[in-house]
C-alpha cells in the first residue's frame, strides 16, 4: 500500500486494503481511486454533522421569520406594506 501522504491508489489495491484505507481516511488522509490510471472516485473524511438545534432555537427562528423586524419601522407599518401588495 502507498505510504501515508500518498493520495492515489489503484482500484485493486484499494479493494484489498479497504480497512486500512478507511482508518487512514478517518485520520484525515484523502485518496483518489483510479481505474486503469484514470481517477474514478475520491475517498475523503466525513464532514462533521451540523449541530442539532433545540426546540427553543427552532421556535425563535420561526418567530423571527413570522414576525419580520426592520429597525425603526413598526410591526403595523410592515403589516400595511404587506397588505398593500395583495389584491
């Protein structure tokens, strides 16, 4: 197998050493798998998942969307602008 730091590997070698490649990828390595000398796939570390939001954070975001605010403009004025554009 290629040494640490090498990023290109043939498909046969990748298949026979998959467990080792996965361990190296978990450690941050990146591999390009080739088929007959042409790049066919990339094996890269998984990106961290987005943090899970709490119900309170989701509700606060929802309220911000439902009740738009423009600095210095009242809610009533915004509501009038919205209604003005409706048939």
